[in-house]
C-alpha cells in the first residue's frame, strides 16, 4: 500500500482515486453552537483545534448538514473558520460532508419539514448541497456522502437510483462536488448504487470512492449493517467486498463514543464522558459487561505498548488496508494530540491475533 508522510502524519489515497487523506481525520459531530444545539465545541475552542490539526498534518475533516439536532451548525462553524483563515486553509483541507437528513436555518429550534426537504431526490440533493456550500462558506465540497439510504418500508429505494446518481453526477460537472461517497450502506446497496451511477455518469471517472460505516473494536459487526436498524452483518465479507471494489472504508464511531479511550472502567466511569452524560440508549449500548471486559484487556495491551487505548483502537483500524483514514471526533485539544500519535503505533501479527480474539 502506497503512503506518504506530511508533517509527521501518514497519508493514504481514498479508494482508487488520486485524493490523499491523512490517516487520522477529524470528526466534528459535536461541533456547533453549544448555547442551543447540544454541541460541545464552539468557535473559540474549535478554531484552536482546527489550527492545531493542520499543524499536525490532520487535514481530512468530516461533517454533515444535520449534525447536532439538524441544526447545520457543525458546517457553519467550519464555514466561519474558512472565512477567517482564508482560501489557503480551505485549499489545504479535504472537506467531507453529508446530505439526506434535513437541516434547519440558523437559530431555528423546531419546525415542520416539508416532504421534499430530506431524502435523495434530485430536488432535495440540489438544494441541500447549495445549503451546505452556504453554511461552509466555500464553493465546493471535496467528498459528498449520501448520509442515509432513503428506503421505503419494504426496503426498496424511495427515489429511483438513476435520479439520485444523475443528480450527483451533475454536481460534479458543476464543480460543486469533487468526489462521491455513501454512508450507512450494505454491500448489496453499494453494488446497486455503483451500477446506477455507471448507467448515468457523464464519463467513466465518476465513481464512488468511499463508504462511511460504523466500525470499531467494540462493535465490529456493525460495519456490515443497514442504516438506522443496525441489523448485524458479516464483518469480513463486507471488508473483502469493499476492498475488491477499491472503495475506501472510513469508520465512524471509531472510539465507540469514548468507550475505547479508557474513560470507562468497571466501577469507575468518567462522569464527564459523553456516554454517561447522554445516558439512556448510549449507556445501555456501550457500557455492557462484555465491553467493559474488553476495555480491561485493551488497557493491558496498550500499557505493554506504552500507548493510549485510543491510539491502539485507531491503529487497529488502520491495520486494515481498506481503511485510508479514521475520522475520530474530538472535543478537547488533548484528544486531538493523542489521536495524532496513533499511526506511530505498530501492532505485530501476534498482537493482532490477540486483539482479534478478545474483540470478537
């Protein structure tokens, strides 16, 4: 696998494209306006983290139009950063965002969304991308994901795939989008979308270069799941299929919402952590007996390797050739600094076997 190093950060190509991304990326799910949208990072801390990310060679940044209760504020924060730092900073960044879920106007807390304000119709995709560009204060998105598969109750596509992918192809032709991608997909859905794009693409260079799915050491089977239902699938079958298609797998929730940072141990939970703060479903999902036992085992391995548990979890993901970049979300500068060291962690074949045994 070909790599290059920039400012000490290793870089890989996204799928079979010519686009280089940093092995450690930056997720901005909880970024926006903490005064009203449920986010945890505002402009001041966010700008400092973004400046430092570029210094560390972390230039693959990921957001979505609907982050933080559909507020669009994660994109707005990045837009203010680009407006402040100028075109040079924007040119250095590989900027990814996602559409399909609805997004509200600024400082709008609640409203009823019209039927065409979500999904993957031509009408919605075109207006959604224009909204992204306005919020991001840029003229193009480097990687555009269709966030969720828009499906009918029987599992069929809500919009004909040729309509969806002809619209995506047109966005590339217009220069508003440079590369195309999908998220929360099964292998069969990816195959159908590749075929649809191939049937309508204006030239052969238009292809899907990435899929962003849920994947981490604590929840390995979810990489092969479908949308919000998260039904279990086969991990290795999915990885092999995506690799065969030359599509880059970009894991989201790579640290299992903080579980794999070492903040949660049996009888000793960090009360400031997201899992405890958010409670409810998150706590029930992540703080299980099985996961807490896994944390103890990973903590032991990380201790022997003299690295953090988060670095070990990210390095394990990067041990898969099909994964070009891991977009770990951060809310504090020290988390970014720690994540940046993950590519330096070398996991031996024996250690990979041990990790495989304890995490399956």
